[in-house]
DNA sequence: GTGTAAAATGAGTGAACGCTCACTTTTTAT
DNA sequence: ATAAAAAGTGAGCGTTCACTCATTTTACAC
């Protein structure tokens, strides 16, 4: 069996995905050529087609492997032992720090994906699933807070979650395209204040904070 | 002078823009061919090139003529005689109704534009100008409310405005791609509640509302 | 080493696309 | 009617691109 080791095959696959992502981020999906990808990665076009049947499949794989992890990520990084409000705050902060330092390129990948939704139903479904997954998790946090009495009783969990996800993606778009850094910090602060003012109105005898 | 009337020239130009917009909305910019546009509009490719020097110019004109009018539109539809809070509410409602009934396709056009920002600096600048214009107007409304004492004194006008615009564009994206209609109404309600809770905290002797 | 099968190569292929231009049709002034 | 000039046509040109395949290189078992 002269086959190469499984580990080598996987690392090659990732190298192709890395090269493709870099090229897609630079020129968008449609304008990126498979030659671009091969050149960037230092391998031949033929090698690429040994791992992916079409150019479009590379994009779909990128979406699946590097953009659909949002919900799990949030779930893993927030603990059940903190209050719903702390979890929500942490979600916002995870988003902001991911945008700024951790995975700044993921925002641009999302932008490329959005552009493709018009033409490719599979991409569209992928983004819809992602939307649904994120909403579901954030809404569960809100509902939890309502049940424990931390949040106002008539809070619309789904609507709040949808607002947060839409806001996050809107910010991501403008960020990918050059929103000033200073906005991001102030938006984080103001968004959390708005969220708190809505979810925890200072009606009862809560600490007034600021 | 055998030239045709100016009115006819302009209506022809608009016909080309209409056809192009429809095609762009259907397949995105890159995948739309000038033949598609010509066929859709019922004229020849050559005629098209008599009005626009390149395919890219058609897209840029669409952006300029049909997507950059946001700030003026809001300014015109909100009156100086209503309170800042009423103006803000009206802005949100104008956005929602534009999305749902008035210009539902504009959202998709925005989506196409976003997809092109990676490759085309001119498109990117156009969207940034639009962002800046919208923020400027919404922030002025908030500042006005702060000055008249309607809103909390430490409200961050720019951040609130940036949040509203980002949220609107995020919603537009998901809407273009098939967000359920019911979300939109509930999001409107919840967003206004959050905004009000932040801007007009029931600290002083305001009417409790809700 | 040597054999061998998988991995990799890259020039080539056919199709598609943006744009042109020699030509035809339409419009208006006289 | 006639002429002149602008408007409109669409086959064709040159280029680009996703993908193929005959051939070469590589990695491993023995």
C-alpha cells in the first residue's frame, strides 16, 4: 500500500483551504481563479482537483468548517454557572474580540459568503442555519434570565436574540470594509447599556450601577 | 439636429438601469452578463454601450441613484416639529416598511453591493459614505434629544446611531435571504423598547408607558 | 535497490464573456 | 422626398477561466 499517511492528506487539504480562503478574502469568490489558489498554495491545479471536485466545493467547505462553528463556540465559552446576564455580556465580548484580534479575517469570509447567497442556494441555507443556531442559543439565555427573575417578565427572547445576531453581522460587514476601530468599543458599551436597560429595568430594588 | 429628445434618452437610460437591476438581483453582479441585461431589457448589447462605458459603470450608477438616497429620504420624511423620539421611531418604521412593502428589492441590491466591496474600491467608498450619512443624521436626532432633556444626558449619540445603522443593514441581509416576516415585526417592537429604555430611563417622573 | 500505485504536474480544451465595429434603421430638419 | 446624423444591431474578436488527462514524480512495502 503505497498510499500516503492519513495525516498528510488532511494537512494537504487544509493547505488548500488556507490558500483558497486567502485568495477569496482578497478578490471575492467569483474573481478568484483556481490558478490563483494553486499559485498561492504552491501546488498545481491538478493537485487541487484531487481534493475538491469543483471550485464551488472549496467555498462550501470553508463555510461549513470555518463559519458554522459560531453557536458551539459561544456555548462552549459561556458557563452554566454564571448568570444569564453575564453570559450575554460574555457573548458580546467574544464577538468583539473575535472581530478585532482573534479571527479578523472571518468577517471578510462572511462578507464573501453573503455575496454568494444570491447565486448559490447551498450557501444561503448554510447562513440561515447559522442564523437559526445563534438565535436559538441567545434566546435560551434570555429565557433563562426571565425564568430566574433576573430579566423583565415580558422580554421577547427571540426578538432580542435576532436583534443581537443581526447587529453582529451588520457590524461585521462594516468592520470588514473599514469602520473606525473606535466605533467598535463605543458600540459595545452602548449596546450592552441598551440591552441592560431593556432586560433589567431599574424598577425593583436593583443596584443602580451606570 | 436629428438628435432625439432629452426625455427619451433619459427614459432609455432608466430602462437599462431597470433591466440591469433585475438581472443583478437575480444572479449577482459577476454572474450577470451584459447579454442577460440586453435580453431582459429588449435591446441590443451595442445600445447598452451607447449609454454606459462598462458593465461596472452600470452597477456604480445603480448604487449612486438607488442606494445613496437613504439619508436625504429620512431627513425629508421626518419633521422638525416632532420630538426627537418621534423622529427616531419614524426612522425605524420607514426602514421596516421600505423593507417589507415599498422597496423590497433595494435590500437585495444592497446585498449585491456588499459582495462587490472586496473587489471594487469605488463601491466600498459608496457604502462608507452611505454609512456616514445615515449615522450623522441619526446621531443628530439623539443629540437633539439630549439637549432638550428628553434623553439621558450621557447618551452616546454616535454609538447609538452606528448601532441602529448596523442593525438595519444586518436585518436587511437576513431579510433578503429569507428571514421570516414575523421576526421583523417583533424585532421592531423589541428594538424600540430597548432604545427607549436606554434613552428615556424611567428615573424621573416620566409616564411609565407600556 | 526495485516495483508499484498513489500523488502531483501543467499544457491543453472548450466554453463563456466583455466589448467592438461595420452596418442598418430611425428620427428630424429642410 | 431627401439628406444627414444619431440610435440601434449582433456577429465576431480576443481573452479568461474551470476543468482534464497523458505524463512524471514521490513514497512506501519488500
